[in-house]
């Protein structure tokens, strides 16, 4: 009897420790970064990098761990100015490792600071510098922390929902005035408890998703691509100073399942999620039919509730199988830039000589443009459409290609 009880106890210990390990990260705090904006202007940024030869990115590197792992972060400050810290936003860590300077410690120039924590409940979290945090966060010193289940599986948390793929959309803004040397290059005054820097009224001109905005969002690695009946997990996080309203196409059947790293007791079925500064949400999607559309991100001023910018991420839900035969790669279709302006055009490439019919409709189905084009030669074709879109709103642009099929995309102005 004693032997049997002991055996059960040993098995229990083995299961509980599965997958736990030491995870080490080395981050360098820099104040000499450069960021290229959507209009091709370059601004100065602060940021985190993983090597001296690496340009600090905005956002910084994502920190990954499994629930139960012991995580160790070595922060080396080479900024030659103010000290820096890593605040572990939303994680349940002790005060010494929380990264608030006057409650724990800061890391001066050319010194190392060490942070240690046991990875808590699987979920989405943030890290950022907490020294003059209003400026240093705007400067670019922030990143995501993703904690996965203890076995590292594609599950929202231990015993949670299974999914096939995940997407992270990290929201922020940039006010280029705040990136001038007169604001960023401040010395740290050790004689005062709180360092003060005079800054202008916040008025961002660029609204970012994973550090990108406007035409940069046409990059394929940020698109939401999935298949019919595939379950996808979307991580939403906001480190900006505006609120962001995220509107999913209804065909994604989105469900809000977690908030700030914890499951929601009553799962909410909704196409809209509003994420305020510092918040994180988890959303599951499962489309039951093919779909071409976009996820809309509306950035609104917290004082006036006015929407200051709308950014879009293209969505494409494909069927169970690709088109067979020579037609499979015979057509490509893009609208750029989107959100659109007077220079917006439709770009498409044909392999064979074909008839093309272009139509633009309002979101209510009103026909705005109908343009048949007879027997176009193979190759790349560009058709300007910006002049036809006079009013702010959402439109459907549709191409019907003889012998191939009909293709649609949403565009917003």
C-alpha cells in the first residue's frame, strides 16, 4: 500500500514539471535608432536590440516563454544618457523585478540590470522602459511578451482552446515632434526624484500596427490569411496613448476569449473589440466560407472620442483546396494604397490575353463605377480609381476575369 501511494506521487511530480526550463534573454537599450515612416521620412527612436550591430526596432523583440518557465532578462544599457528599465506590464512579478525605478532599480549607462520571473498564466503581456516612461515609450522602448501553455502547444492556455495559427497586432502611435533631439536627448538628473522634460501637446501623425502604418501594411507578413473552418488566435495589445477600436469582418465569427492575460468567464461573440492603452485581448476566429475583406483599426482620441485615423489589415480566407491546373497562378490583384487617396489604383497581372470587367460599389451596394476592358494583353496592368472615390467611406472593388472568376476587395477612404 505504501509503495502504491509513493508511485502515484512521483507520477504527479513528473507531470507538473513537464516543459519547465530556464529561458534567457539579452536586450540592449539604445538611443540611436532610426525608423522609416510610411511617407519615407526618417525619425530618431529609442529601442531594444539583441546585438550591438542590430538597429533597435519599434516595437522591440518579442519575449516568448512557456507557463512555469524561469525567465531571466539581462538588460545592458548603452544609451549614454538617461538610465533605462524593463517594466513587465501585466505579469505577476515581485517588486524588485517590476522595473519601476524608484521601487526597484534602474540601469545606468554601460551597466547591466537583471530581471527574473517565473512565467505566469499563458497570455499576452507587455514590457517597456519605465524611466520618464511617457517619453521613452513614445520613443520606441516597448515590446510584447507571449506566454504559451506549459507544453508549448497551440492552445490558448492550459486546458484552453486549440488553434492552428496565431497573429499578433501591437498598436501604438508616433508624434514626430516628440522624436526631436530637444525632447529625446535629455540628461538624467540624479538629484531629483522625478525627472521632468517639457514636451508639446501630443498629436500623433502616424498610427502603427506592429510598427507599420498606411502603405507599409501592404507587406504580406502582416496580412490575415486563413482557410475555411481553420481556427486562428489573434493577440491584440495597445501601448499607445489613443484607444483603438478593432472591427473584424462578420464572416470571421470572432469571439473575445481573454483579457489582460486571463480567460473571460463569459465569452463574448462580437465583431468589435475596443483596446485602451495597456490592455490586451485574445480573439478566436473561424470562418465558415471564403472571404476577402479587411480588419479595420480605428484610433480615437480619449479626450474627444474622435477617430483620428483608420488603418486596415487585408483579410483573405481561402477554401479547402487551391485551383487546379494552369489557371492557379494566372492572376494577382492588389489595391494600393489602401486606405485610399487620389493616387489609389488597381494593379493586376495576367498570364493570358483576357477580358476584364472592373466595378466599384458602395458598402450599401450602390454602383459607383463600371468599366469593361476588352482583351487585355498578358502582363502587369494599372488602373487608377482614386478619382472616382469622392466621399469618405468603405467601398467594394470587384474584378471579373474571363475564364478565371470574380475577385473582390474592400477599400476604405
